[in-house]
C-alpha cells in the first residue's frame, strides 16, 4: 500500500507539534483546540506543513515570524500559497505580533472566514 504523505514530512510535523512557537500555542490552546469545527495543527498538506488546517472550511492559517518578511521568505511563501490555493484552499497569513497584540481580532476574523457574516454557531 502506498503512503499518502512523505514519512519525513510526517515526522517533521510531529516535531513541530511538540515544539510550537509561543504564538502557535496561544492560538491553539486559547482558541482553535476546542473550536466548533475541527482544526489540525502542523498538518501535512501536499508537500508542505500547514501551521493550522481546517478541512471543512478549506482554510489554512499560517503564523508568520520575522523570517517570512525577508526576501527569500516572501518568495517561498508566495510559491507555497499559490500551490495551496491551487488545491482550492484559502491561506490566511497572520503576523506573530498580531497574535500578541490582537488575539481577539484574529479569532473574530477566523470566525468570519469559517462561518461567514453570521458568525460562529450559538453555544460557542
């Protein structure tokens, strides 16, 4: 039986889950972990590892540190985003400092992307 994903990528994803950045921990433990729609952290999608992935919403959330704003990081992220969008996924890029400064606003925007203008289902 053929594996669906590269074993090395799966191992890397597992290591990234064990060693999340402070911003990833904040978003995961304070919000996405118990979200009403299932999110996965450090999920292999194609030949990339997404920080957070929601299959139902076709949404990938990427938290970007300073290296993502250097020339090589910008080029790589552009290529990566184009590939993921080619799979029919939306990629939301969030700067790390936005998690620290405006977590509520980031969470509200995620709600908007997942549930539309009506917001999250009641009981959230």
